[in-house]
């Protein structure tokens, strides 16, 4: 009888690094080309957007921010597709539009490239909130599904010089997610129901992509949370 095959090893979390060290590691990626993309994947509430913004601010004019959340489908399109109750799930994003913008960011380095975002007050995507200027050599993009082995997302992953997986304990993430829903106008019961029925299954899908990332980071204790957005 043949011995059992060992499962493919997953990257193991490195000790928590400070923001300065992470920014230096991110900047080293620019040695690979005139402009590169660093992806931050991970489940909802892990701290991806906070880390991405903090990295960009720490690096300065040489870096730019590109959130996947700008590619949320509008509420009108979600209603048309029957996805209103699954807003934030994998099919509720324009993955092909996101990939097209990544291509433009990498190819069109001589002109301003405008980047959409998601507005948590309007509960809708908004155009051109962020800018990738010609001088930006590192574009930090973040979102739940960047490393998923699914159509559209595979193409996005191939355009990244590296993809880091950002994680935090489930209890911490769920607390953050409930607070996010409360801030968005839901009541306590509705907020907890949304997290349980929507964010939790989304996080389970994202967790399956962990092994496709180059580095695993825990946000607990990381000094990025001293960063003021």
C-alpha cells in the first residue's frame, strides 16, 4: 500500500510585523517593474482596508490605493440579479471590471488613473474617489476575493506581484462587522443576522484561498490601528 500523500502545506503566519517593516517589504516589490500591484486578501473584518491605507500613507507619493469595494454592483443591479440579500458576496462584484482596471494601472503609467470606491453612507459604489498618479510605483489593492480560485479572480491574482492574506480571530472580525452594520444604520438584531447570514459564508469562501497567498499576516497587535483614516 502506498503511503498517504501529505496535504499541500499552507503558508504559516509570520510574527506580527510593524507597519514600517511591512511598508519596506511592500516597496521591495517595485524592483520587479516600473509599477507593481500588491494584493491584500482576507475575510470580511480582517483589517484589509485599514492596512492598505496605512501602507500607502507610510510609503507616500510612490504608492496608491485601489479597493475592490469600488467594484460592488449597484443596488439596482443587485436587485435585478436577485442578490440584494447577498450584497458583498463573490457574485455581487464586477470581477472583470476590476481586472480591466488592474491592467490599465499596470499599462498606463504616464497618465492619471481614477479608481472607484464604495460609500458606506450612500451604500453604493462611487466613481473616481481615488487616484493612481503617474509617479505611483506600488498600487496596494485589497478585497475579500483577490486570491480565490474562481473565474475572474484568477486573472486578477496573476496581475499581482504578491498577495498577502490578512486574518484576525473570528470573534474579533465578527465584532468589527457588527459595528460596521450598526454604523450603516441597521439595528442590533438585524446587524447580527446580516453578519451570520452573509459575512460568515463569505468569509468561509475566502478562507479557502488562504493557501494561494504569498504571506499570512495577523492584524492583532499591529500598529496600523494607530493610523487615522
